[in-house]
């Protein structure tokens, strides 16, 4: 009987071929998404940087280089830069939003009656189109609307036009933002809490830990990376708010955000170069805040095994 060692060996085999194939295969899978990323993200961003150094009006084929004039105009005109402070209302609202989402996610992660119903109720606003939400809350905030009727049940004062009052408009719009986007943070936190092994809760209960102690020493350390990610998303979203204030007020009564102003500069006043400078400043500011946040809260994964 012929043994395996007596069989002739195949000549001409290239042992390095599997290694080369293993190196090339991932790039073949990444070719299409990388192409889309370059075409629809990288090239437009680089074009935006170039336009920010020109006086282009959006229609003229000629683009004159003006250097840093657009950035100088942006930083030396308080009327153009002070709209950034409107974002502070949404920053505060995003912190409230995250706190509420974390609270509800923690409560509903434990066994309780009708918890699936409450999960659906909390997540449902995120599924509604932003335009529809804007029109819904236009009725809620109008004089004699839903909010005035609720306030009247608790002995509130006369009817009030919430989004017509410069002192209340940004708080009202920020409250709408909390109602709409809380569901996203809620689902992120709920999924992160669900990934924590149940044996940790059982051990904690045997040791006499209450719900607060379980949250402090098990849940919160276990979902720190998700909390950090949610904070970055909330911060960037607060600085680039557009949909709700644009639909409900159009930026009137002191509710104009930086993004609304940027669009007005580009499409109402035909100053695309200056608008691109605004967009670049916003992008750099978001990147800076993200970097600071990542330095202050490092993404250290907690091993729960």
C-alpha cells in the first residue's frame, strides 16, 4: 500500500499566494464603501474648505480667492457669531435628555409590569418625522393650545404664546428636542445595560446591594463607553440644530441657530463663501469639543467577566 509520504509533491505551488489573498480580500470588500466615502464626504468637505477662501455666490462660475476675509468677517461681526450662544439652550437640553434616558433605561432594565409598552412609548417620538413634530408642537405652544390647557389645570395664569416670547422660545424648542431625541439615547443605554451579565446582579443581590448600588457599581461602569458616545452625539447635535427651530419659528424671536444662519447666508444672501467659512468653523468646533471630551473621559472598556 502506498503511503502518503510516497505521493508525488505538487510542483510550482506558491506558498505566499494565500497570504497575498488574505491581504487583498478585505480591501475588495472595502472598495465600494471607501469610494462612496471619498466621493460623497471627503471631496465635498475639501471643496467646502476651498470655497471658504473665495467670494463665490453659488451661481457665478468664477470664484475669486479672498484669503481669510470670510473668517475675519465671521469673527469680527458679533451678529454672525452670537447665534452660537443659542446652542447653549440645546446643550443644557441634551444633558437633561441623557439623564432622563439613562433613568428610564435603568428602571426598565429590571423586571416590571408593562415594561415593553413603556419602551415603545419612549422610543416612538424618535420614529416621527421632524416636520410632523414641528407642526404638532406649533399647536401645543400656541395661545390656548395644549400646553396652556395643561397649565390651567394646575392653576396657571393667562394664555401665553410660548414660541412668540423671546425669553421662552429657545427653552420651548429645546424641550421639543428633548422629547424627540430621548428615545435614541434610551435605546442605546437599554442595549448597553442588556449586555451586562445577569450573574452580576444576582451576586449583588446576595450581597445586599439595593437598586442604587447596582446602578452605581455595575450599570454605570459597564455602559461608560456608550454614555461617552451619546455625549458626543448630543453635543454635536446641539451645535448643529436646524430642523425644529427652522420649521416652528424660522429663526425668529432670537431662535436662529448657527446652521439656520449659515443657510440664510448661502441661499438668501448668495454668500456661499462666507457660509462655507461658517460651516468650517462649526466643524472644527465640534471636532475640538469631541477631542476634549475624549481626553477627559477616556474610552476604557470595563471587563465584566
